C-alpha cells in the first residue's frame, strides 16, 4: 500500500487527555501464578537422584577469593545492591552508574548510544569508556568496582554497523560443526572487544520443540545433542580456555548460557510460556547443553522468562539454587532476563526480593532499575533480602569481574583490540561467516540435478529477498526486531544477489536482478529468493507453521509455466510447511537466516562446495504439524531431522499435497481485521460512559464496509450531535509494558470520508479514570484531503509517555469527538510498524 505523505504527523506536545475515561470495565482478577513451593515438592532424596552432584572443573583461586573478602568487607550496602542491578543504556547515564554503584549495564536490542540504531562503532566505544570511567571515579572511601556491559551478540556483534553477521543459530545447527562455532565465538569476541564491551548474552542453548515459537531460530535444533556439542567449543571461542592466561581477557569476553531452563519447551508456540512436563523430562530434554557449558567455564547463566509447571523460572529456587548452584557447583552468576523478575507471583518489575532469594544474582532491570534499587535496598536493610544472600550474589559478580581482569584493565578503549575498528567485518571474519553460510544451507530438492548452476548461463534473480540484507540477516540485527534497516547500514556485507552477480560476472555469464521476475530474454534459470520477514521473540510467534506468500508462489509458478527452471532460496527462522513452493520449484534450498555473506549462498548454487547441511529441525508435512520432533511417537515429518541432500543424491520429489490446514488465528496484536474485532476484543460505540454494540444512530453508527473484500472493514460515522466514542475493548486487560519499550506501535489503516468538524482524540485506556493519548484531528483532516487509505502508526511508548498505565490496557484503541466525522477502518493492530511512524517527541 502506498502511504501518502500526509500520514506522517508529528505529534508534538503529546498531552494527557482531560477527558474522563468513559468506560467502566470490570477488570477481572489476574490469574494468580502457582505457588513456587510446588516446584520444590519433590522430596530432597528424589531431587538428589534426579540431579546428580557435578564436580566443578573450575577451581576457586584463593587469591581471588581473598580479594573478594576484602572488597565485601569494605563495601556499603548501597554498593552491594547496586552491583546486583543492571540497567539499560537507554535509561541510565554514566553518572547514575556512579551514584547508584550499578554493577552492570546492557543494551537491549533497541538501545544504542545516542538512541541511534546505526550509531557508529566509535560511539559505542566512547559510551563504554564513559560508563567504565564513571564506575571507577573515586567515591569517599568506597572500593572502586568496574562496571561491565552486556549485549546480545547472538550472531556476531549484531548491534554494530559493519560487524560480521554470522548465520543465526538455526543455520549453525544445520552445519553440525563444533569447530566452526568455536571460530565464530573467537571472531565475535574480538569484534565486541573492538567496541569495548565485556559480555555477551549468548549462546542460546534452547532446545526448541515447537516451531511456532518466535525464537526458534535462536536455537541450534530440536534435539539437545546439537546444542550439547556446541556449548563448549562456542563458549571457549568466546571466553577462551579455562586456565589460559587470556581466559575472559584480551581477545575474549564473558559468555552466557541461556535461557535456563526449558525456554524451548513451552509448546503452543508461545514466547515466555509454560513448559509443562515432569522434572525428568525437563532435565533430559533441556539441561544437556548446560553441563558442557559449565565444564567449559561459562561465567553467566541467564534465567528464562518462561515457567516450568506454572512456576516462573525467575522465582524457582529449587532449579536456580539447588540445581545450578548446589548440585552443579556453578560459581559464576545468574542473570535475569529483561524485567523477568517482575513476572514472579507477588512481584513487580520494581520490587522483587523473591527472585534474589530464589537465587538470582543480577536483576536485568532495564528501565525499572532505579525503583528496584530503592526497594531492594530497603529489603536488604530490613532482612527480606538476607545479607548472606546479597553477599553471595555480590561475591559471584566480583569473582567474574576479577577473573576477567576488569579491575586493572583500564578504559575499554585502552584494552587490547579496543578501537581497532578495522577488525569489524574484517576479511578474515567475513570469510569465516561465508564458510558458515556454505555449511549451513540444506538442499531439500534438486530435480533433474538442476544444481549446481553454470555461472556462465543467463540467470534471472528474483524475489523480495534477493537483494535484501534486512531479510537475510533476520531479527537481532541493528534493532531488536531486525526491521527498519537499509542497505547503507550494512557496509561490510553482500546481499545474495550481489554474491550471485559477482560470481556470474567472473564466469562471463549474465545475471539480471528483478524482484518481480521480469525479463526480456528468456533466462536459462531463475533463482527466487523469498521467505519470512525479520522478527524477534514474541513478535515471531505464529498460530501455525504454514508459509503464506501468494506473491512468491505466483512468481515461481509463472516462471515454471514459461519453461524456466526454478531454484528457490528460502529464508526462514524455522522449518515451515512450503509444499506449494516445493512443487513449483525444481530445486529448493533451506537457507535459514544467513547473515552478511550472501556470497556463501551463491557459492553453493554454483557448486563451489557440495551441500553438507543437515536439518536441525524436522521439516513439517502439514501446516499444523507444529511440534514434530525426532523421537516422537508416530514421527512423520516431510523431511526428517538430519535430512539434507548432496549434489550426488537423487533430488527428485514427487508432487506434494497443497491443501493448507486452517487454524484458529488468535493473534493478541490484532485489534481489528477482516471486518471484525480480533479474538478477545469487541468494538463498542456510544456516548462516553455507556458504550454498546448498537446504541442507535443518534450519536454514532458503525456499519460493515468493503475495502478489498466484502465487509472487510468498518465504517464509523459520528453525527456531531454530541460527544461520542468508538472503542476497541479487550475482554481482559493486557500488560503491554514490554511491548511499549520497543518499536511496536498501534497501527491503524483508515480512509477519511468526512473530515472532522471538531477535535478528535485517539486514546488508550487502562481502567477507570485511566487513559492517555493524542489529538488526531489534524491528521484526519490531512488524510481526508488525499482521499486515500492512510496508515497511522503511533509508537506504544507515546501512549506510555502520555500517561497510560501500560500494565493494564483494557481499551487499546478509542476515538472520541463531539463533531461530525466519517471514517472507514480496515485494520488496527499492535505491530512492528511497516511505516510511517508518528513521532510523539
Ligand atoms: C528485548 C530487548 C529489547 C526490548 C524492547 C526485550 O524483550 O530483549 O532487547 O530492546 O524488549 O522492548
Ligand atoms: C531476551 C534475552 C536478551 C535480553 C536482553 C530479553 O528479552 O529474552 O534473550 O538477552 O532481552 O536484550
């Protein structure tokens, strides 16, 4: 859809509407989470048998322990509490780090120096210096404790412009090559050191059992064996080898095994869900990668957002303390996930001694750190957080810092590799990434031995993924969702098209790029690159795993009908049902999310190496076969776990059934679509205070309308006879506070048929007397002039700033005016906006 320029409106002076909130909705009680004690129900004896004692391979260094004793003896309680709290750089200044003695900072996926997603690498280094220097500034007689900075370098140092971007873990899983991931760890650590960071929140050791989950691509596979074989080499690549002089120093950094435990076992495709299973199953499926990670000396373990049998991991003392610390002898620290403590029963993001008591050592409190600091300090003074527990957490943090030599390392820019920007995306690192791409592609079909292609031929390169680094690099790339980036944000990268073009040029062939598949002379072959758009975490959760993409399918069919052999290059973060696409392709390559090196893809298409990637996830036979895993009873995938053709294999594939199973779509982000309110929502209209589905036509009317399909929209008409409201109301209030930290927005598609004759307010409501929003009149007037469909996207953060309590949104959208107005609305969603975005600041 073309969005007219008038759609971009600067909402300055965002103000809280003085309008009394018209809806009186009974907010039902939120379901109380199960009591944490149920997890500890297994008797001590049974527990000991389940989780045998593990000998630590890592000896405590008496000298380090003595230093820790001295430090702890000299520290104030304020300083101790500061050490266990981690703030996000978007919400904390170096001066805060100094004043509150914060032990660590992080940059979340959307946080970057100066709030610029594509801030240059030198700004990152400067910020690292500033935080470090603040933490070391003299402060009365208190000992100086250097701050450390953690970042999600999950496929290379992916927040940094110019960094090498390796394939996401799903692709590395296909490579089945532990030595490869060791070298990737080494390269990633060096690139992090260039920008002055100390610590990565990687590797993800999730064993992913349901591919609807938006984090499937962050896992190495569906069976624990791949992650178990990768954990040690990858961690040693990142941290160095225990006992070596440069362990955690020099070219190395601190690694994190995450997310403990059972993050990939929340069937249902729900992020932050509940892994419901017996403890022995939890152990057997999800814990195997953690043991080699601990053996390799991983210094931090991140606690999972998810629950096990109804108990949030952030409050599970039995697993955090009894298992990880006591039985497994882990002597590093447990870090929480993004405000994850706030989800524990009885906790809020700003008050949660229960997590520390359960065993958490560092609260990841991105935006909540200041109030959390205050309450935690009070609990430490009053005993709800026992001093012994606080001291133990601090001891662990200091131990890691001492091991990593941060006390005497000096400013990040002065450490080895600090500021050596030429190492970001260096030729050597990119060659390694290209090698990883070559190893990760899985060949699923090769009818008539179409591959390898002859680079001397006339080749058409089509599909919206062909020349698209945003798509090729996926989520966790420069932004959290990986969206909103442009070609110039990837100076050290090659798109798949660019890789093919270089290869073909060198061989004297002819390559033509046309996303839509247009050509003048009939090509010998067409390569069509398509697949999922980027996503991260819950934004990637899906109701099923059917891949729907009418445009690419039509393109493949059209090319095939013209007698042109087709190669599909499929970009995705999971195994998906693609039967129609397989039928329409002569060759089909599962390419996952390959990262910055498109040349690695062309290497494989032209036979520079043979395919050796093997499926890390079973490939589904039906769109509703969402949790098909090797070892399941009745296991019946289309391509089994471990499948992958080589060029020598017989690559024919008999035509596959194309009927797609339909599924109940219940996307909570859909407020209105296809002519009706989203699941769990209602459209109500009427005078403020008495909304209903059909109040009579005096003040306001809602009628079905057509945009593309019959009755796919709603026409809302305000008569001007008095104040009236149209609202999308939720059956139960929803906590949108996480969503409002990022780039997610309320996106409305509408057309204005009668411009407003009085002020219009766009509001979000959060219970009685709780609402906030913006004047929308000028924008609607502008849209009326164009007469076109308009997309309005208001960042959720704007509503938060306008006073909405985002933890209990019961009315995600409401339009109010006393004047006349007529609009047709075709959709309203909470999404990563396609653009443009209204600026509230
Ligand atoms: C992510 C962060 C991200 C934030 C945005 C979190 O869940 O992990 O990295 O920046 O959400 O809201
Ligand atoms: C994610 C973690 C990540 C953290 C910091 C969370 O939302 O679950 O994997 O490390 O944010 O960005």
